[in-house]
């Protein structure tokens, strides 16, 4: 199992179900205040398959659906 410390900038990850490859850019936080504020940290990552940025809560990113390909 991975931890938040494993999500290093420019590390490569593979989504198990789709076999798509992603590059982790780092950990982000929502900067919105008030009702829309989201306190859970998220992994910000780039899809090399679909050429777009994505984000997902750290807990979900690290729940086994991604495997790390690089250090």
C-alpha cells in the first residue's frame, strides 16, 4: 500500500482498471472558502493517455486503483 509521501512530483502511475498512464504533479488543496471549501487533499495528475489534468482525493488515489511505476 502507498502513502501520501509516495506521490512525488513527476512520478509515473498506472490506473489498474484502464491501464492508462499518469504523471503525478503533487498534492493540492482546495483554495475555496465557505460552503464550497473542500478540506481533503487531492493528488493533481496529468493523463498521458487523454492529455488533460485530473485530480482525485489522496485517499481514493491511494486505495489500490493506481500503481506507481517510478520512484
